[in-house]
C-alpha cells in the first residue's frame, strides 16, 4: 500500500533525446532521484506519449537540437494542452542556451554530473512556472534560401 501511495506522489518527467546513450543515462539519473520517468527518442514520440499519458507530467526535459523538431518547438507544442508543465532544455552545442532564453525556460549544458541535473530538476519543479511561452520576446523569424524557418534567430540586416 505504501508503494502505491509513493508512486502517486512522485513527480513525472518526460525525457526526450535522440541520442540513445544520453537518453539512457538521463533516465537512470532521474530514476535514482526517485522520479517517475517517461522517455522518448524523438520529438514526435514525445508528443504522442504526452497526448496519451493520462497522468500529470510535471516536467519536459528535452534536448535542444533533434531531427524533425527543436526542443523549444517541442516544449511549445506540449505546453498547449498541458499549460502547467515545466520545461527544461539541455544541449551540448555552444549557444544551445540562446534558443531557450526567449521562452523563459531552464537550461542545462551537456555534459553534466548527476547531482547537478537532479538539483536543477528539483529547482525547476519547486519554483512557480515563469515560462512566457513561444517567442514572447523575439517574434522575428529568419528564413534560409530553401524557405526553412528557424524560430528565435535574428534576421540578417538585409531581410528586416
């Protein structure tokens, strides 16, 4: 009976990363931190998982750069039907945090140590959700010659 009570009081985190090794490590770290962990190896998989998950998802922890959809775009997509979800993004690429700034979401740089990840996750979950939503501060869009739009980029001077 105590175990079923504990399961209902645990916070649920949806972890998304297209790199299987990273996904496995992050899931293991969070499970050791006593979180319920849902996992997806793609943004599309995360959207489907979130759509069909009956319980509350407290936090989306996603990689910034993934094929098909960026982490910020995934966060905005999942936040629509789940406005109370907290968003935290991670990246090993220089400048990955710049995409996150417009959204008011938390960011952790990869690689990270397990204690730092759990500390940041706990901090994010225990403060009011301050996210401003997609493109709150910078609504400018940039297009490349092939017509691909990248959210959150500043347009070149000749395209303003």
